[in-house]
């Protein structure tokens, strides 16, 4: 069994008895970076709620496979679209088409990111721009793209994804942490600008989530140190992040906006 298959089984087992949010049924939901990791967990969770889910990613094979796997038996089969979020021309064509296919957009989850390690001395202006584009810039422009439909509907939810990394000052992530810190500020600004239109904006701040990508950085000794630094035992799963996202996207969180919500097992 591959690491990805093992994590899917762990996630499925942990989902037993999860809350159901009636307000999410038939809602139109767009998820960026939805083909793998946390994003795939988000896609699966919203599909299970009966939402109409569209997700975008550059990982075409993974995206198609996930859409096919989740489509069987779902009330609404998820729609996958390949899109490079660092290319704003692609964003400008992909997002309106996906919104049209979903007959609007009620919820946006700005999840896509890349946390490749880097050293200060190796950063060039071109690498700076590339890191900001993949981790920060698209979150604003994807949000900008969904706002007209949300304003027309008189309501909407935007969930930006931050990171615990800059709060901890982890090594070899200075540009990633710069972008993730800025996202929390952007959330505050967007919440103020869009609140009177009925649009709520929050940041989800995950801790270290056990995904195949994150497993690249941890041997058993490092994993043990990570868990010891948390208040709770165990590793955070994509389904744990999705559980928080479901609540914040649902009408149950109707008065929650402009803030950061953590799911980190107390790793601070």
C-alpha cells in the first residue's frame, strides 16, 4: 500500500460520525490546490456534504483520479479543471468558466501553496517573485474573481489558508513564511471591504498535517519531536483541517469573519 493510500484510509476512518451541515448541501464550492494533500481532503469533505464542488490544480493526473474516485455515488460529482494559478491569464479564463459550470460560487477555499525549502543566500529576485506568485498573489486574484458572483447572491464565504510556520519561525522557509504572514493581513482587509456585501473572510492556519508531501521532510525521530512539541498526541490529518473548513463555510459560522482559526494540536 502506498503512503497516499494509507493516508486516505486514515482519513476515511477518522471521518466516521463527522458533523453534517445542511446549509452546505447544494452550495457551490471552489477549492484551489484540490488534487492532493489538504486540498484533496477538502474536496472529499465538501462532496460528502452534498455540495457542488469544483477544484483546480496543476497536478492533472491526481486531479482527474480524485474527481473520478469521488464522483461515484456522490450527489454532485466534483468538477476538476487544470489551472496554473501563477499564470493570471489562466486564472482569468479558468475561474469564470468554473463559476458558470457550478451555477455560481458560494464558498472559495484558497488552499494552493508550495513550501519548498530554501536558503536566504540562494534567493534571487526571480525566485522571490515566483514564491510570492505561488503562495500569495493568486489568493487575492482568485478571491477577486469570485466576488462579483458572491455580491450578486448577497452572501459568500472566502477561506484563505495560512500556515503555522511563520508563527514558529521555522528554518529554510523565509519566503513561504513571508507570504503566509501576508495572507492573514489580506484576510483582515478583505473581511472589512466585503462584509457589507454579506461575504465572510477568514484564515485557516493548519499545523503540520500528515500528507505524503510533508512526510518527505520527516524521519521517525523528527516526527517524534514534532508530536512532542504539540499539546496533543497524534498527527493532524487532512480531515481535521476539513472539519474546521466545513464549520466556517456553513451558516453555523454566520458571524465569524476577519479572524484566524487554528488546527495545530497546540503546536505553538
